[in-house]
């Protein structure tokens, strides 16, 4: 095989109560990478489409480039040379796991191109290295679900323990990205380093409830558990009309609604596609009431993760 | 029916990572209450066996008495009169949910005696009122599992949201009660009011992991998740030889080991009865190495909760 094309999905990290530990993949949007072998060793990014020229083209400063290079060093194949074309299909700095999707697409593609020397699960640490350059730390709550698909828990980072959770057969996600930008580093900076024991207990109850609700499945329990008393009250101040947009989602039948990753995108979960569509329209309308345009994506939970696309 | 006799089980609250939200019931030990109708209205405690004379005999200062009285007021049957004999079969102030077992036995018994006007789940608030007099606050993490059986999550207190979690077909609990005493109020007093965000995230990961491990079931995940970075490091200083006893449990095959409730009892979970017995002997030996005698109880998870005993 001389060339391969891979799609990797966007992801919703945190999922209300699960700051830094929960994430799930969607079926749309997502990034596409095309890798083509070349004779000289090393990774060259020949083009990035859809980023408005904002992402670094140097492979060792680009999330996908770093993920591929770290992988090649690990499997001792620095003799391999590839050209990469990255097709960004979602907004940057949006809270949709944009950098994770690129890193996952890159590392999944190179592993397929080389005949799959590692399992998909073994690829997580290399994609996390791509995240490190984008976010300042090697998080796994976007990379994990983008690579494994479905809903995942990052139980621990040392050692890394990524658990896949079964979700109901029908569970739809609405993503709304308002046309404003929040930097992930800023969104992390405003968080407090201490949490009251009372709020910790409340959050743990919701974490337990959400896992039990997803696995049972029990939609009412999912709905009652999609509550974040620690992060959302702080980060939501960075998102204009947050409360109104969330209320619009709930009023239109969403099980719950919160910030996607570090924002400014917001996600909602619904029992069926019709509700998810209606919720999206209502959320967009709420943003528009203060003059903020947005994109909406409605999607099932993506259970398969990255996939090879036939050209 | 003029008389009834009910057993209500001891419980392990907190279960390592789930401070104030997790609890499960065991099959032994537990308390027994006998209620007998009398002509005059009101609740009279005629005897308490096995408490060494330490519990209040006045019905409105006794956990079982208060639970029954609150229940009778709620169902507007203050015309009913009962005499109660309470048989304590576990140590007081032990972290085994002794006051909850008495309150649950009392309220379950009176509800049965009156032909079951309320469901078992509806009895939780009345048993919680019994807890309030014993612990200073109306906790549900012992009362919930003692009444419902099995492993429960207290997702929320306002409104009260008690969720029952499926557990593996074989899961054994070892309880070891060292012959020292810790007051629940003291054990709560030494806790810090603030938790680092880092520890909160770690604890949430373990909470999610334990629920997923129990429901899957996945014993290895249960084992990895039975970790408490918030409460155990503080409360364990009240228990002599805590680290050695815990290590003895793990070295002998326990999935995990931590403080039962607010201590000083310690619990361990194991895959089978043989391991649970061996773990108990090792834990007792570790206490004995510093001259502390103890009682050990080995039991399955109790899935049925309280039960009527034929006389």
C-alpha cells in the first residue's frame, strides 16, 4: 500500500459531570488525513485544507505530524517516509476535539499503512503526544473516544486506563459551535485548583449516575446525571447566552446540555434524531438572538472510531 | 398480625472511592427487631439486647424508635401502638451501619405489620430520620443499601435519588472490626472542606470505573477502581495498623480494601468465599500483631435487604 486516507471523528470531552475523564465520539464532523509514502525518511505535511492557514505546516509542530513521528520512533521505523495532506472539517479552538481528531487520523493512518503493527488501543499514547503540542498537556479525553469510538472513561493517567462504556442503541448528539473562539489554555487557566467537598460529592454522584444510566440504559437517569457543579459554572461565563442556549435545548426535549470540551461549542444529548434536530435549531436560535451565528451538527454516538476511506 | 420480627443487614458505606454516595449490604451481621402491637398509641422500646446498655431506651431518642414514629406520623396512623425489642448483633460506632440497620429494621417491620401501605423504597426517608439522631445528619448511604439490598448509589439528596447497581453473581465481602472505637462525628470532623481539583478528577475516574466494573462485570476494573485519594488518607490515621491490614488483604488476593463507613471497621472485596475467608484471617492477624483483637465477618453482597423472620 502506497497511500491511505483516514477519517477520525470529532469528540465531546467532559460530558457535563466528567471533567477530564469522560468523552464520546460523534459521526460528524471529523478530520481526514491522506498519507502517501515517499522515498526519503521523515514526515512532511504537504497541505492543510480548511484551517485558513492557521495550523503549523512543520511536522514537528503539528499535532498529526507529532503523533506520526512519535509512533514511528516507538516502532523503530524512522526509515519510513510519508507525505500528509490534512483536511480540517471542523472549526479550530472549538471544543470539538479538533487537534485530537487530526492526531488520531494521523496515527491510525500510519499504523494501517504499515500493516497494523499495533492495536488501535496501543495508539492512544502517540495521539496524546499530538494533544500535548495543541493543549499544553497530553490529555486523553478527546483522543480516547476518537480512537476507540463510543463513550470512554479515562479512569487514570498513570498508568493510562481507558475504559469503553456501552451506550443505548439510540442516543443522539447535537453539537452547536458559535462563531466565537475560546482558547483551551485560557479555559483551563480560569478553573479553580480547589473544589469544595460538597461539590465533589455531588459531582461523584452524577458521574456514577451517568455511567449507570448509559449502561442500563436508563434515559431518565442519564438526564438527571448530566449536571456539572464544578466546571460549567466557571467556564460558562466565557460563552455568551450560555444559560439561554442550554434552556432552549432542555425546553425542546434534550436529556441534558453542557459545554463540549473547553467550549465554546455546546452539546446536547437526545433520545432520537428528531429531538436532536429540533434541539439544534433552538440552540442556534438562542445564539442568534444576540447576533451570534453558529454551525450545528446532529449525529449518533460514533461506535466505530476512525475509518479508512476508499478514494 | 399482632407481632412481627425483622432482620436488617449491616452495610458498608463509601466503598473506597464513593464517599457519601456508595454503599452495599452484607448478609451478616445485622440487627433484629420484634414489634408487638399494644392497646395504647405510641412506640415503646421495652428492651435492647446486645448494646451493653449504651443505646437510649426512649423511643424518641432511639434510631429505630424515631424511624417508626416518623413513619406513623407520615401515614397518619399515630393511633397505632407498638412495643419494640431490639436485638443488636453488631458493635456500635463500628462503621458497619449499626444505627441504619436498627432504623431500617424498625421501619420495615412497622410497614409490614400494617399491611405494607408504602413500598420499600418509600421507607428510605423515615429510616434517614433515625440516622439523623445517631450521626447528626440524615445520611442515606447506609440506610439505602440496608433497605434496598445490593449496591446503591445516592446520586442526590435534594431530591433524593437512590440508584441500585447490579453486581457480579459472586462478590464476597470481608468485614473486620477491630476492638477500638471511632465516633462518626469525630471521623467527619477531621475531613477537609476543600479537595484539590486533581484529586477530584482522580476520584471521579475511580467512581466511574467502579460502577462500570460492577455492572460489566469486570473484576480487574473493580480492583483498579477501589482507590480513595480523598477520605482514606485522612481517616486512616484514626485506625492503628491501617496500612498493614490493607496490605495483608491485598497480598491475600482481595480486589481492594478500605475503611467501612467512617471506620474503624475495614472491608475487603474478593471474587470468592475462600479468598474472602483467607483475607479476613490475614487482616485479623495484622491487627493482632499490635495487640488489637477483632471480629471478622465474611458474607456475600446481600441482594434482598431486610427480611421477616419466622418466630
